[in-house]
């Protein structure tokens, strides 16, 4: 099992949890729920910046349904999440559309860097 750590930071008076990991830590709905509860317990917040590499590759294949299931759990539990990393290798139009639509919402964001992820979350509070 890959390990991860949760760190709480503040930006513009908003507390945000950042996740640092050494590989995939979210590969199904249960591992996503476990991460949410760990963040809530350790950091006391519901705003999370997570690196793209923390997610199993199937998350980015929309036809698998995994992204929808996991992100719906975040929304149901009133968490806001920003996933950051290099998404340029993904050429799927549905995924590009999904990222675009998410970024125009107020609960799920996709950014290039952790700093951008934290900034988006601080503004979404």
C-alpha cells in the first residue's frame, strides 16, 4: 500500500489540506472515502488538493465510471477537491470536456500545479 501524508495550509484565511503521496492512493470509491475521512480527522477541513498521480489511471478513463463515482462522493460529503498535475497526455475529448466543465463549477477543479489548486480552493470556499 502506498503511503501519504496530509498537511494543512492557509491561503487568504482559508484552511486547505494538501496530500503528498508516493504513488496511487485512490483506486476505488472506498480508498477515496478513506482519504476524505483521514483529511477531515487530521486537518479538520473539507478542501483538498490532491496530485494527479494519487489516482489510478482508470480514473481518467471516463467510460470506467470511476471518476464520476469518486467525485460524487466528494460532493455528497461536501468536500471540494482540486486535482493537480500534467493532464496533457490525455487526448480523450470527453475527458477534456469533463475537466473544462469541472473547472467552471465550484466543487471539483483540475489544475497544473499545487499552488494553482490551493488558489482555486481558497476562492471556492
